[in-house]
């Protein structure tokens, strides 16, 4: 009979005893760590209890519930009702140490199981037998108290959450999941591009009214970071194809009016020309000149509409500005490549031109110069960006003049998903025809419904939704302080709440395709947008860390990514080199620096090398053990780290 390595009832009893008799927390904290709890919510709550007890703060249920509500963590531990469940599940607070002993014993058993798995993996990896024996001794030391150090994060790029596509409108979520499955790409790519597609349909045609004069347009800048060969183009084709069909539909609808306007312009031009000729050949020019002037003015006032265009690809800043003016302030730049960054950085002109991309996001009035006419105004430009870039381009744009200082990077919603290449299933079903048809029909409906709005539709918030926005603002503000979690990306963090509001507007319009402009945005929609916002916040931290990381740290992150993807718990240096050999790691020696970084941060531990054989021969490859926390559920690691930073 296999014995379980956890006892949730004992964990509940420990926490319930602490809430019933707070004085026991100090005694139990000496022997019971948060990591000893099997259930992540229990680990988070125990960390909070011991931190508050150490600070001399009360740990009764009422104050703990209030603290968790303020920090936004109440839902992570099961809500206020669960605190009372914990107390009711405690037979006697006097037996707290006994319950703690049970929890600690199970934690040691799990540790032994993990260490045994590491030893088994090392034994089958081809490592030298003496190395395996040395590993066993090291594991025994660890299991009996040697322990592992607390992980020192390399950055926030590890354990990143997956895109919560379920928060999108149902028909959009269905398409995103189906495309991700068929292309065998992370859902992050399809989800982010889906948001860009919604932004293309609604951008410039709707604004969210938060409070007072604060309004947020419904256009976004999304950037997915994936390496070459990850099928970015296939995802783009599936997600934006319906937009191109909708664009053709708009052209068909507009063509009669364009033909009529062209004819009117031609007639007015001929009339003005005849009047001018008559005035030129007459001795009595006064009245004829007045007629010619009026005819010329009438001809100049005839405006021929441009053919509708929703989507552009790799264009210059000047072309983007001209298209925005021609298209009534709405345009999307959607591309599976990131060449546009080099273009706007001055690839052709030698001078960066970011104005259209800065004002196109904010909706600030923009003057557009034309060769044959006076400068035009674009009162509310609404530019959408939906791009997929390679990691190298992400690092390059951080160095491009003005991109950070002028605020372009602060406007980007980054998605940095795990690359699935090498772990893809080649035998998958295509996107169901019904899912693709519904997505195409609904996206086209949204485009056509909003196409005729010249002044943006105003989407108000319900009182409860406005309260949600205030909650987000209150939670964000402390993060922006110097030394806070977002202190080094304060430019991006300052725009976070606005981004969540914009996403809420897009979800709302996607849920109400034909009459979204006539309904307020409710609190549930804000909550869904906030879930997506949290995703982008985590990925923004990773993206900015990667943009600022030195090459050795980036290489260490690459190795750590391999460890996580493969579930490796022990490995030899030779095995690692075979797995990651590339231009990045051309020689075995290229692993030394990154492995040293991982060792210094506690992610891996090098085993003592076995004694060299007296017969000589090739020395054994160095062997490493992996910190168990690397493979722990991401929610546990994140929640504990977040609480410790806050504390």
C-alpha cells in the first residue's frame, strides 16, 4: 500500500489552531516552513501568519480577512468563509504542535520522493557511477536537514502565466484555443493577436468613459515574442484573415460613393476651368472672376473618400500618418515580423519618428503634412499594433533611440510565451469549420457595426465597474514606488490601469456586437479584463528584464527554460550541452558562466566530483542537481514570492 505524502486535514488544523490561538504561531514557525504545506493556498496563508506574528500584528480571522482583502489575496486562500472552515476543522488548538509534526513529516517524505527521482534520473543519464554515489550522499544530507537555499530570482521571466483566453468573448476564446491547438503554438500568440483584431475593429470608433474627463480609446499595442520557426505567420493568417475580408466588404460598400464623388470632382473641376477661361478672355472680368472663384472653391470642397483600409503591414511613420488621416483616424499595423521597429527607428530616414505611434496610442490630435495640400488634423487617431517579434528584436528595440525615453515601450503589451517547438504534436485536427465561421462572421459584424461612427461611441462604466477600476488603481500605486515591484518599469506601470480599461471595452464590444455602444460596461467584464491585465503585467516584467539582461544571465535563463520544459531534476554537463548546443552555446565552455549564475541563484547545485581513477582516462562530466522549487506549481512560488516582497 502506498502512503500519501500529504495530509490536508492536518494542514487545515495547523492553520485553524493558529487562528484560534495566535500565540502558537511563534512556536510552530521555528519548525514549520510555508514550503512544508502541500496545498498552495495553505502555504500562502501560513507565510502571512508568521510574517504578521513576527511583526507583532494580530492574526485573528477578522484582521487576516481584512489584510487579505486589502492586498487582493483573499481569493487565493479560498475567501473569508474558508478562514472559518479552517477553525471549524481544528479539533483542539492545544494539539497544534502535533498537527504541525504531521505536516512536517509529510513534507520530508515529499522531499525524499523528489530527491529519489533526481537520483533515478541521474543514474540513467549516463553519469559516472561514482558521481551517482556522491549524489546519493548529497541527497541524504539534504533530506536530513542540509536543505536548499531560497531561490534568488534570475528575473521574472520564469513561471510566467499562460494567456487567460477564457476571459475573452466566447467566440474569440474558442478561435484562439482552436488556432493554438492546430498550429501547436502557445495560446498566448493567438490570444494577443485576437485582442489586436478586436482593437482593429473597434479602435477609433469607441471610447470607455471612466470618470470625469478620463476616457480611454479602445485600441491596443500587442507584441508577442517568439523565436523563428514557431509558426507566427500561420497564427496571424487565421486570426486576422477575417479582417481582410471585412476590409473588402467595406470597399464594396464604399465604392459607389467614391465613384459618385470622383464624378462630382471631375464635373466641378471642368466647370471651374471653363469659368476661369471665360474670365481670362473677357474684357469685363469682374463678375466672371467672381464666378470662376466660386466654381474653383466648389471644386476644392469636393472630397473623394479614400478606399477603406483597416490593415497595413511594414510601413513607415510617414505612411502610417497619411493613412490615418485618409481613414478617419483608424488603422492597424499587423505583422508576424518586427521590421516596423527598425523602420520607425530610422532605417530609411536615419532619424527616429515616433510621433504617430505615440499619439496614435493616446488619441492625441495629430497634424499630417501632405505634399499637395495644407496640413490636416487627425483629431482622434487610433492606431493598433499587433506584432510578433523574435527575442533578438526585443533586445534591439530597447537600445533604439527614444523608444524607452519617449514612451513607446511603455505602450506595448508584451507576451513572452514558452516556445513549443520540439514538443509539438504533429497529428492534430484543424480548426473546426463552425468555430472559424463564427469568428469570421462576428468579427465582420463588429467592423461593419462601428464603421460609420465618426465620433467615437462612448461606453460608460456601471458604478460597480468604476469601483473595480479604483481598486486596480489602489493596488498599482504602491508597486510604482522606488524599490517597488514595478519601480523599474514605472513608465509601463503608469499606463496599466488604462490598458485594463481598454481591454474591458473590447471584451464588452465583443460580447455585444450590434448594440455594445448602448450598454454600460459591468464589473464582471472589468474583472475579466483585469485577469488579462495581470497576465500582461507578469510578461512585461519578463520582457523588460530580458531587454536589460546581460548575455550570461540570458544564457542562464535559456538553460533554466530547458530544465523546466523537460522536467529535469538532475543532469550532467555533457547531457546539457547535447541538449542546448547552438550558436548560443557553441562550446562546452560556454556553459560555465550561465551554470555559475544558476548555482549562485540556488537553481542548481554541482555535486562534488568523484576521485580520479588511478588508471587515468577521461574525467567524468560534472553533475548537477536541480532545486525542487523549479518544478513546483507556479501559483505557489508566485504567491509566496509576492507576499514576501510585499512584507
